[in-house]
C-alpha cells in the first residue's frame, strides 16, 4: 500500500439466473482482471453466484449445493492472488437460509457475513426465502471447512493497520441504523456493500446520496457493487450502478446498465488522519472478531482524480454558486464587525493587485448589506518606489468604477525622511528599504481610519500568511482581515467571477488585474515594468496552495505530498522543481509562525485557516528539520 492508497473495485458480472457455472466463470474472469490491474479489494453484487432473482428456487438444494461448490472453486482460484474478494451467496445454516457475503483471500474462505435487514415491501419479499441475522458471531461449516459467521467481523490487512474492511448487504445501507455505523466505530476504514438494487426513476440519485452521506458521517471508504445484466426482468430491471466513495466524495462511478469493473483508490491513511482530528476514536468492542488477510501492494498506481487546485470547485455548474457563497461569507463577517464597532468608514489600501481588489469588492458588498454609502469607503493608493503606471491606473480605475471615495497619497518623500531618521542609505535595497514602504502605507491607513472614525480593512490572503510573505506590522496588520482564509488561487477565481458578474469597465479592470504579474512592488520598475516578481522569489502559488491543502488540512507526509504533486502536475513541473518549492514552503511555514500568532480577526471561509485563535496553533520556535529530511527521499 503506497502512501495509504488501497486500490479497490466494484465488480458487476453478467449473470444468468440460476446458472451457477456461468456465473462462477464470469466472476472469476473479473477477479483475474482485477488482480492484473493491481486491485487489492474486489466486491461483487448480492447473491451474484446464483442471481438475486431466483425466487422460490432458493428453496432447492440443487441450487444451494451448486452455490456452495462454486464458492469453494472461486476461493481455490484466488490462491496466489493478492486481493480480498467479497461475493454474494445463499448459505444454509441454523435451520434457515441466509443472504451472505463470502470473504475470500489467497485460496481461503475467510468468513461469511449475513445480511442484517431484509426488505419486505413493494417489490421486495426477501423474508419469503431468507432469515435476517441478528445474533452474535459464531461458526458454520461451509465449503467443507469451519468458518466464522456473523455481522461483527473486521478484516484487517496483516501489514497495513489502516486497511480494515467490514461488510454489509444492500438493505443494510437503506435502514436508519446501518451495520456500517458500528463497523466504523469498531475500526473499519472501508465498508463494502454487496447489493441488488433494482432501478426505478430517480433511484440512482437517491442511492448515490446514501452512499455519499454514509461515507461522510462515518469517515470511511465505501465500495458499492450492484447487480446488473442477467438478473430477471419479470418485474424489475437492475442497472449495475457501482460506486466507490471516500468521506462524502464519489471517487468513481459506473454508468447505468453496464457490467465490468469500477476501479479507484481509497486513501485509508487520509481517513485515519481525519478520524484522529475529529476525535472519532475506535471503540473497544469485544463482540467484534478480527480476521487477518494479506493483500499488501507497494506498487499501487493512482488513477483517481487529484485536482491541481484543491480550493476551487471542479464542477463548473457550481462555480458561480460557490463564488457567491464565499463573497457573501466575507461580506457578512466584515458587515458584522462594522456594525459592532459602529465605524463610520472603511479604509483600505489599493495597490492594483489581486488581494486589495478582492478586499475592496468585499467591502462594497458589506456596505450594501449595511445600507451604507459607498462614499464612506475610503480607498487609498500610495505610490512609491516600485509602483508601475499599470497598477496605479488600475487602482484608480477600480475605485472609480465601484463608486468609492478615492485618495492618492504619495509616500516616497515620507519614506525618504524615515530613511534619514534611521540613517539608512536609500541605495541599499535591503529588507529595511522594502519594509519601510509597507509600514509607511499601514501607518497612513491606520491614522486615516482614526481620523475618520473608521476601520482598516486588511487585504493579505491565506497563501501569503502561510509563507509569511507579509511585512510584520506592515501589510501584515489591519483591523479586520477579509482575505485571511482565502488562498491565492481562490482569490483569482473570485475576482474572475466578479469581473464576469459586473462586466463593463469594472470587469475589464478586474481582468487586467488578473493578468498583472503578482508583486509587492517594493523595488523600482525596470523599463516601466514590474521588477519584483513574487512567484520567482517564493515559488508558484498554485504549488504552495496545493502544499497548503495537503500539509495542513490532511497532515500528509512530505513524501506523499511530493508524490501527489508530481501526479497532479506531471505535465507542468519536474520532481526537482516540486521538491525545491516544497522545501521552501516548509522552511517559511515554520519560520514565519510568529507573524500568524498575532493576526487580526478574519472570517473563515473554507476547511483550511491559520487563525491562532481557532484552526492552527503552533509554537513560533517549532523546528522543521523532521519534515525537510523527508524531501529528496
């Protein structure tokens, strides 16, 4: 298992009702295909050995004997294969007939897991043929050997402690208290469901919702294998709707009315981390039996989608909806602060860059929410040594188009006087040269806010805070940071949305801001163009946002982050480049914590935030060596 990824498959074979030999052959074909693809866990539909729709034929020993023999042959055929298989089969025991999942691995039948809940409504009449099982774990004789029988069984891979599996069958998912609830509480990270869910109008959407919600609330992987082609169509049609989910997300899904394998990878390491984070500990449950199996594979190849920009929704139909929600969250937070503080004005520095543009857009929204005049928004541009005509023009144009009060305050002479006061040679363009400009701007904004009874609205974003790319007590400080949990890639997306929504001249200005090189503009321009390019100095923001998401939100190791980044950006960055900037991320993230320890208030808009009062608490003198040593592994 590489970096916690377990390759799983939901398998829907073509079957014939009561033709056990045919069904066995199709099951074995898919098992061998799955094995060739490196699958470690394969799940087949409910009663697939004979067919779910056998009706009263389930009472025939001829059928049941054939099913038992078929399971024995399927088990034998898996000898030497590196995967755990679940197939659906009827089992005679205790004077009744049980609908079971047979767990098979490396030539052995490991256990039988009976169905807990039998549907007896509408088109379903399972109680006519089967018994529900609600007893304790026990043992039965099946396929010529004594095996475990019961619902409270967890299958645990011998080398990988997080690769733990439990089973439920079809209706078990649909009831209020699914067996999987206790399975996951007892330590199962993956739930398999052997199902025969007939298709009706609208049912696929509801079925998908159930799988997603159960995997989310139980923080688990869920492999759902559905019966399909070959089941009787006397009264029902089965579509083979297979799904693989992880913590509320559908990783892979088959088309309706299809057969074959649906394959993806479930990250059990990620699931284990999330359970620890939310204190969803494993309950000690003596009723559960642990059965060890072997399906270890260090060569798992990732096929699932790894988004380059994890903070931006990939579903294009939801892009505008998400953008509107985020902007509304930011505006609501700022509006509350202004209402509570009874502030008269909002004072905001506008640089012609991305962050200040977004902060101004949010402030305009907040004032509309409060029914305050946009004239009470004092937008200030403060040209100095590094300001270019392009950014200055965009600043002034944006202020005009948004209808806010515009001020231009030249700060070059004030900064030069400050250099004289502290004895700094202006020709030495060191940190003092750069940061004096940033601090002068902050002083101007703070004093202007005091003079007008207002609050300074901060512009710095989450990516800059993670890297410490802010001047301490300069742009690092404000009275409310509206962008404090918005990463740079998301800032771009929000501005693009507002450009489209506003249109006209405002939209054109915002589009040009999007196309402007990211820079603090603290060094003089070269031939009128920006000389200080942020992403050349600290690294591409799309990489840092990717690192931020997987390092902070999911706690992944440096090796795993490198592997995922290489996979997601395989056509854009080399491994050496990725490792270079990941090292820089770790160094800066650890060394710049002191700046985050005293951040102003700001609204949280997503799953990653670095507020010292809530989401991230780390000592400023924590050492990064352990993490840096894992790069160039």
